[in-house]
C-alpha cells in the first residue's frame, strides 16, 4: 500500500509584504490629497442639501434663464450667449459667489469646530484647499447647467454649418464655438479667484455676514474700482489700474482670446488668497 505524503502546510508569515494598492495609498496619503478630497466632498454635500445652496441655485437659474437667455435670445432675437455670460460675470460671481463662501471657515469658528480641525492631522493648506474645492465644484456645476442653452442654440439657429466628430458630419447652428469656449474658460478662472477670495474673507472673522461683506467689497474693488480709477489717472498709474482691474482681464476671454497674462492674473489671485487664508489659520494654531 502506497502512502502519499500530504504537502506541508505553509504557515502564514508573520509579516506580509504590502501590496501595490497599499503602496499607492501610502504615497497619495502623504501628499494630502485624500484629506483635501474628503473636506471638499463634505463641503459640496453640505451645499447640495443646505437651503443656501438651493437658494443660490434657484436665483442663478431664474436670472440666467429670464434675463440672460429669454430676455436676449427669444425677445431680442439674438442667437448669442452674451446675455447668459453677462448675468454670470456681472451678478452670479460677484454677488452670489460670496454667499457660497461666507460660511466655509466662519461657521467652523463660530461653532468652535475650527480648533478641533486645527488640532487634527489635517494640515492648514489641506483644510483651506478642501473648502475652496468644494465651493468651486458647486460653482462649476451651476455653470455647467448653462450648456443647455448652447445646445438649444446649436439646434435651433437657422444658419447651419457642418462639423465632423469621429468621422461623422453633424449639422449644427452657426455659432462661434471658439468664442463660447474661451468665455467659459474665463468664467471658470474668474470663479476660482472669486471663491478663493471668499475663503480668505471667511477666514478673517467668525461672523458670516461680515465675511460676506468683506468678500463682496473685495470683489467689487478688484472688478470695478481699479477699472474706474483708470479713467481719473494718467500713465503710468492708469496703466497699473488697467492691469489690476479684473474687468479688463476678463474682457479678453469674452472676445474669444485666451492669453497667458490674463490667465496668470486670475490664477495668481486664487493662489494668493488661498495662501493668505492658510497663513491666517496657521497663526491661530500657535496662539
């Protein structure tokens, strides 16, 4: 009778080697992106379910639809997006934008939860960037809803032109899609800077109303005050005001021109405001 020996059972090693997924997770964790994403997801969820978010979305939809699209396209018979873009940059970003940001840090300070966040493993820049990202994504979602008007114009404009996508020729309305794309990019840059300034204003005080006023005054000063001062001064001072006026910097995008100088201007505003907000929180950590 032949007796076969069973293979020896391997004991699990006391120390298993980390897998590839664990290694990637460790690298990403050290970058702080996971904390940023978690904070951004929390802030975005709060805006989506809060009355403030719904009010902002409702007012935005009403103004853009009523005054931006119906008032200019249907009543004025103008097949352009100028009315929609004008409402967004002239009202939404400057007036409603601070509503989205006034509670981001001020609410944490008033409820006493900011100290808990500052003593947690979350770093200052992760907290600031996460709060900015959550509000900015909400802003992008609002802007994305206006794409339906571009689709409507592309379908119903009488004058048609052919575009080719993946070898398929499609007849669409004769729109300046380059101009539309440049303007959308400009609105995203303006929104990024405006929300960053709102985060900075919310970091200064625990009162949400004061945070709103500070953000509104700062945005109006950047957008219009320097623009108006340029009319009452002479070179080289007038040239300086022309450069720092956000209104002038955005005009290039609204005319279909994407320039590095104007893009760097809005990105510098956003990065500078977030940097100052981070420094403010850092100063509170060591008090």
